[in-house]
C-alpha cells in the first residue's frame, strides 16, 4: 500500500495499524473507490433499480476508465477489497489513459490553464462534435499527448470540413441536382465496385471491434478512413463529367454507391459525433437501423433525401488567436 509520512496528509488518511509503521498513514484512495458502489446505490434507489445487478451479477461487465495515476488503486487495492468481501464481481478491464497536456503544459484549473467547457460552447456554438472528434483522435491512449489550438483548427478544417463534410455535401448536392433528391437505382457493378461495396460494409465491424477493445482513437480514425474512401471514389469517377455524356446509367450507379457510403457514415459516426449523426440521418432519411443490421444485403439507402446543408464550417485564424490570447493572459 502507498504510505505517506504523517504530516498534513494525516487529515485525509488513516494511521497504518501495523507494528513498526508509526508515523505512517494509508492514502485516502485506499477506500475511495467504494464510493462508486454507494453512488450506484443512490442512483438505483432514485431510478427504482436493484444496485446489486450492477455489482454482483456474473453477467455484468465492470470496466474502469481511468488515468494512469490511478492504476494502483483500480487494479490492485480496490479489486483486493472486492475479492476479500467475496460477493462482488471484479473489474473485467481497466483502460487507463496517459496524460493530456494543453499547449505543452500540464492542465491546471487552479492556474486557469484549461479549456473551460462553458466558454468553449460560447466561442464555438454548435461545435460540440468538433471538440469530441479532436479529443478522441488525439486521445493519450498509449503516451502523453498535447492538445493545441492549432491542431484543433487543422483537424476541423482538413478532416471534418475537407474530408467528411465535403463528401457528404457533394453527394447530397449532386443527388438534388441530377435526380431532384430521389435516390437513383443501382446498375450492374463491375469487379472494382463490388470490392468497394464489400469494403464499405466492412467498416462497421472494424469500428465496432476497435470500440469493444477500448481503442477509441483507432475507431474514429477508421471512421474517417471511410469518408476518405468515399471522397476518393467520387473524385475518380467524376459523375459531374459523365452526366454530360450518354453514360447516365453509370452516374446512377456511382451516386447510389456514394449514397450508401453516406448512410453507413451516418450510423458509424454516432459514437464520436452524435449531433452530426442526427443531421446525416435526417438528410439521408436513415430510420430504425441498428448497428448490427448494417450489411450489403440490406443497403442503407432511402427512396429520397432531404435538402442538404453544410455540416461543418472552417475555423479561421482569428478564432484560434483569441483562444491563445486567453491562455497567455492566464500565464501572465
């Protein structure tokens, strides 16, 4: 157990009841995790549920999401207490992240070296998903990472706007322009397109597997790879050129496949971009589709789509400079 000298720490520790340990106290975290149980009891009582279902049933999976500085307590001390009591389940997994710094320095709320959520929502209205995306894509899963406002801007402009948003908007606008928002029928696929469709419908499982393994950064990057795949396909096929020729049936197939990719994106982005997912489901009329039912045998595509609009917008340098000025004022 981590023991500390009997100084001011005595106020938040207990004396070690072992011979020869005079002057030592047990760190408060020795029994602090028990608060999770009492918090569950309070929540269950308010919701009319049985708290023991969450802590004692064998078919329940207990997962601790923590920072690396709490590994000892969640992997050794707390499980030892649960094991000694005898009736509690033990943690199935303890995903522990490293530390996330801010502009090269440790985040400190007391020194105001932090990004305050209420200020962020005021400065970047309707951009909750952008912050979610950047924090997930930059999560310190295997090493300490740094949140910088320049990286925040770059990921928004170069990934959410230029890749995901651009693909979604082009597909929706072209569908409205060529087919009056009605989804065109799909023709006979060539070998390359058949492989593409197979690959598209492999993404939900790949993303789901990463989430199940708590590799959220890998999952969100895979989701963005699907948007890249759609962008590449549309850019290579150039339906805006084909539509001017007599090959209109090919354009229908290209647009149908692109719309299927948009449909899959609307579902698989939900864990990371919930607000964006709602918008995509509205635009592409995706209803009552569960993650497990996503397959090429049941294409995610409606009969028609709704009017589109820009899902993301670029963040300019002036907005970023304002955030950096706030931090510099805190430092001074």
